[in-house]
């Protein structure tokens, strides 16, 4: 029987390795920039075309490579970072496996131009699918320039799995941000399709955070610096009031390497215990310095996971350090027993001789039965009463309506449904003789012949808007209301890229938005179901936060996610007072929906109680 186990060809083995190392264009960006940092560069340029699908180019002024090193860099497990197994526990560089260049070259068309600073000529190598097509001397600046073209050109299946250009660009921006935050002493630029996205001069860490995340983060940051015999922790944490509902502003670095560690994240969150709103996550950019011999970073192909020798001690140090910083900057409640209490401040500290007893004066001649007192008509609050009719002459002023407190039906986005939409039998019965009232401004109670219904008003309105928005996304016929004064809204680069991806769907819903410079949009109109008196910037930021939260937790498709997110933000909230007409309209529209009994979260909206159930409760 012939042997069946054979060695794979190098090209196939490289493609298999590339599947782990290079998952998308952002992975190639990360590997190339980290190589430039390891080469000692203090200036790195990143050029992207079509979100990395057409071109990824990294230019640095690092040490460069010799002719032999340039050729060897394309071989699997060829690296200058380690020489023996023991070196894995003394790593200070970003890369060490020697897989990145070989993996990228296996699935793309690559051009390498490199020159050492003391050489007059450099080397140019052209590679396609692991095959070196040419290698020759060339004139080029000192340092290295690597161009990756047509990523996954020879693996169509993998290329088809890539998302839209705005989505892939967001992943690239995320990787670029993580690397740039860790290296504020390096000058970075990022260009996409001819436009400059980032221009980051050498700066301190706080300035680098503001350049990457936005100047509005200046008031959110609290510095932190703690040194122990085990680890050193420094960086910035966010004020509790600026916590977001989604992850994304959490950056952990161990020896300047970005890591994803749920255990350490839990330590930070526990330090904020009692300070954060429910289901929110704090901002932090924390750098941990630890002896490389006490960690193992060779546990994941992307090198974003680390094993620690004494993780419990590290957990305790991080939690205590974050708590201490929050306390130092008066962000946690504290009791100061040396301060005067409110009662002490009310007491006047005077000598007893200066304190005078209170004096009381009264009219000794007062007689409550005197006939000289004013007539009852003069003192009565009803002195304007028409005694013949028993009606106050100023009755018009006794009952005045505060017009500002009246919430109109249009403000809530509740349109009257067509009569033929009311098809539910229970509601058809209730519509003819319906008595509706509100319970604690949260629930609607509707009387029906067989008993009564209890309806969650917020969940009902969310269901109505959700189905309406889905229809508008399908038909592209969302109603829009023009804004009297257009507003400009500025986002950070990652959120702007996400909004650009969602813009066609936002336009279909009734938003009227156009670009206005770098990371800025002008909003001229909003959907008819959104009240214009709300803060538009807050609404858009909340829409993006909820959208990202749904993507990470619910794995929804884009249109369903947008409809769900907008409905949740535009619906009336628990605690909103409704009049009878508004409650009737919500009930009518709810039972015209395709799924009137289920909320968009999958919970019940309507509970029905029959008279027999009530009688049983009372023991009848």
C-alpha cells in the first residue's frame, strides 16, 4: 500500500500560515508597521488604496536591510529577533516568529525597496505568490518601503469574505491607532485614496491620545502612574461620566505591545464599581511594564494574548492603582471628617453674653369675637363669587392650561393608522368601547369585554418604529423634516468611517447629511420620527454606539441593526406622560404590526388578564 503522508509544497504551507497571520488588510498593516518600529524608525508613512485591497504601502526611515537580509526576510521563520528558545522569555521587540513577510508574500504581489544608511545603493525585490520574480540593485532612500498589492489575489474565496471598503478601513484605523498610541515618539501619517487621514507629529502621550481620539477627550482623561516591585503601570483613565456603552476606547499595553485581556479589563472595571452607569465601559490607555521573563507572549498567532506568572498580583495592583487615581482627582465619593458638617455651619459661634433671647410681641386688645372685623365677603378667597349663581365671576382664571406641558401627537411620531389595519380580534373588541389609562407613566391599561390588557408603552413604540424603519430601508422612502438651522457634527476618525459606511441607509431613513471637511458632517434634515429639539450630536453618537454594541453582541445584519438602533433611540421612554388619544394611537399601530406581541428584544409587550382570572385571584 503506498504512503499517503507527504510534505506540503512551500507555497501551500505559506498560504495556510497566512490564514492565521493575515486575516484581512488590517493584519498586514499591523505586521508591517511593527516591523518598521523594530527597525528603529522614527518616521513611518502608511499609504492605503481601496481599504488595503489594492495597495498597502509602509515607508520607514529605519535601519534598512542588506541584500542578503532582504532576501532572507521572505523565508518562513527567518527573523533577527530571536536565536534560541530561551529568547522567547526576553522579548522586547514587536515581532519574533518570522512569519509575517512570508505569509504576506504568499497571498499578494509584493515589492520591497530597502537600503542601509551606510550603503550607497539599495535592493529592490519583486515577489508574487511566494515566487521571487526579480531582485536587483536600485537607488532608494535609507530605510525600507514595502508595497503589498492585490491582497488575496490568488485566494478568491478569502477575498470574497472581505467586507465593504469603509468596514475594512475601520479595521485598519483600529490597528493603526493601537500602534500609534504606543509610540508617541514616532512620527506617523496615514493616507487613504489620496486623502490624509492622520498626521501625527512626535508628541507626549496625552497629545497623541487627543490627536487620535479627538480633542474632546481632553476633559475626559485622568493621569495614572504607579510603580511596584512587580509591575509599573502608567497612562490615562477616563472619568466615569464619559463611559460608553460599547468597547473600543480600552487600550492595554504590556511592554508596549497591545493586548486583549478580559482579566485585566475586569480589574479596571471593578475599580470603577459604583461609579459607572449600567452596561457602560470606561476609557483607559494603560501601559504595563513587567519583566519579560515573567510573561509568555507566544500563545496566539496575532500576539494579542499573554500568559502571566502571577496574574492575581497584577490584577490587584491594577485595580488599586485605578482606584487611587480616581480618588486623587475627586472622582470617587469620600467622607472628610475634618470638614464642618452642615449642622455645625448653622450654629453661630458667639459668647453666651452676646446671645439675646428672642422677643415676642402681641396685641393685648385683640378680640376674635369683635364685630368690627372685616366682612366675610372681603376676606373670602371667593369674594368675586356671584351669590345668585354660586359661580365665581373670575372662573376663567381658575383653570389655566400650561401649554408647554402638553405633548402633541406629532412630537411622539405617532401617526393615526388606517381603519382597516385594526385586525386583531381582542383589539377590535376593545376599539369599539375602549377605556384606556396610563399606569405610572410606564404602562397602558386598556379595558376589553373579557378583561383588560397591560401594554409596555416603550416596547410597543419601539416595535412600531422598528417595522416602520425596516420598510423605509427597503423602499428608500423615509420621511424627512428639514432643520431650521443645519448643524455640523464632528466625529473621531473611526466613527466617521463607520458613519460613512452607514450613510446610504441613513439617507434612506430620512436623514439629510453631507460631508463638510475632515471628519465633519452637516445635518440638514432628520427623520420625521425624531424630535428636532434633541441634541443631534448626542443622537448620532448614541446611534453609532448602539450600532456597534449590536454588531458585537447580536451579530445582526446592517439594515436590521440600523432599524433596531434608531427605533430604540426614537421611541418614547418609560416615564413619558401620554394623553388618551396618544395611547389609543399606539395601541392601534401596535396591533397593525406583523409581530405585535414581541418587542425588538424578544420580550412580551402585551399581557391580557381575563375576568375569570381576576375572580380567581379574589377567591370567587
